[in-house]
C-alpha cells in the first residue's frame, strides 16, 4: 500500500486528554517517524508535532480521533509527492 509523509500538529489545552492522546499515539506507533512535545507554560498548553509515514486512511483516522478528544485541536499537512 502506498504511504505518505505527513505532520500532525496538536495543541493540547487541558491535561484531561493526555492519557488517551498517548494511547492513540502508541496504537499508531508503527507509522510514527518521530514526535516532539513542547510545554508552553506561560499559556498552560502543550504543542506536539507527530511526523508519520503511513497510508492516507491511517493518517486521517489518527488525526480525526485526536481531534475528537476534549481540549485537543489538530491540523494535518502532507508532503507533496512523497
């Protein structure tokens, strides 16, 4: 199956969803290239980026599930021809 390179940007506004967010990232871990999390203490949020190499439906599924969590916003960008 053809895969794509994508980056999921995540803003976590509350700690309420941390456990479920980590569970989802672990569930899709076979497709994750890397992950970086930055706490922004002054604003009380966390900014997370997740780089993936996966089929389009897998990337969309993870992004959608993450975006449904309370206090979580996501945006996904894809590489052009990768």
